[in-house]
């Protein structure tokens, strides 16, 4: 007697070795190859950018807190720029390569191809006055001096062919004071140029931040 198949039984189908067996689920290759990005791949670049943004204000805050007050002789260069708004571009006595080249150690600046960091040694005036008297540049060093007299300090700058930059070249003027400041500066340039000075703070590494602007006997805080 021949056995009859059950009506619920499934017919045997040919087995394809390329297909997954019924007993195991096969994950599509695209799903298996897609890995979520690790957090550091996105987070690390953002963290580094944030640190760079914060580093400059933090360095300035440190210098402002612990730095020594020094007075620099100034001269205006360009009082107005339509693209950036009202501001005063400041040039300093210690910005001139021609002036610095005459100081001890300044022979490196006689090479017009010299571009790079340097330190200008400044000496305090013998007496304190109001308005304050500018400190005097007395030497140039290519490396930061570690031993200086108590009345001297080193200001770090960067030579740029025909001038030296210190990051102190721009003063943004309050809108309600710009006209009076410019008029006072123009008058002093012809009458008392030595009365136009800037107070800065310099830390032990030579980094400087501006503190205030003196135009004659009037002081404008940054």
C-alpha cells in the first residue's frame, strides 16, 4: 500500500547553495558594511577648533592679569576703513625696521629677507609722568632673554620685511568718540607727538595686549 503525502506537507524544493538556509537569517552585504562613525571622528575636529578659538582670548586674559604695564610710543597710520568700520591703525616706534636696525642686535634686520620672530628689549623711563612716557627700545634678541634688569622687559614681535608686528596695531574706536579722538590725534601729531601713546601689558613670554590709549592727557580704555 502506497503512503499518501500529508496535505500540509511542503514539497521538496531544490537547494541553491547561494541562498541562505531557512534556519539562519542572512544580513544584506550593504547593511553589514555600513558602520556608524565613531564619536571621535566628528567630536575630535570640533574639539580642536573650539580649543583654538578659546586659546587666544585665554592667552590675552592671562597676559592682562599677570603682565607688566609698558608704554609704547605710537603714530597713526590709517584712521578709517570703510570695509571694517571705524578704527585706528596704529604704528609704533618699535614697528620700524629702520629704527630697530640701529640697536644692539639689530643687525639681523639689515637683511631685508629676514622674516620671523624676535624680541625687542624695552627700558622704563627714569620717572613716572601723566600722561605716561614711552619706554625706550634698547636692544634686539632673536631668542627670548631670560635675565634682564628690573627696569627692562622683552616684547615679542614678528619681522615682516619692512616692519615688525606685535598684534597691537588696531584700536577700534567707540562710535560716539571717534570724531573727537581723531581730531585730538591730528592735533597732537603736529604739536606734541610724544603725547600719543598706548599702554600695553607684557607677560614673561613677551606676549602683549593693549590696555588703553593716551591722547594727550585723555585716556581711552580698550
